[in-house]
């Protein structure tokens, strides 16, 4: 069996986990089923529409609600930037742990 490594945005990864969980499948199993449905000519019907149709016919089309997070307040962001980079370097902590 082959392996495929994908770099995807974190938000997409979260949505995939939700979609897979909604079908009771692992992310790997669900993604494999989705990819199979995307290329199976027997499940076809117009490009985005075809893919959605294939996924629906394969029982893989899942509606996932997006949770929109609000942006941090300007003052909170300024405070975080002011303290960022302060403190001890990781190399100092590692060296201390070796003593």
C-alpha cells in the first residue's frame, strides 16, 4: 500500500477530522474514500458538481459548519508582541537540564 503526504492548512485539517468523525471513520479511511470517489468514473455526473455528486453517491458528502473565531483585540495583540521573545533561550534551558 502506498503513502501520500499532504501539506494542508490547519483549518482544513480540522474540518477533515470533523467530517471523518461525522461518518464514524478515521481521517485516513475517510480521505481514502473521498479520493477514490473523486476519481471513480462510475460515480460521475461538471467538475465541482461531479465531485460533490460522487461524494454524495459514495456516502461521503458531509456538511461541516465553520466556526469563525474573532480576531484578537489590538491591545491584546500589542501586549503579546511586547513580551514575545523575552525570557530564556531554549538552548539555555537544555544546557541547564544537562548539568
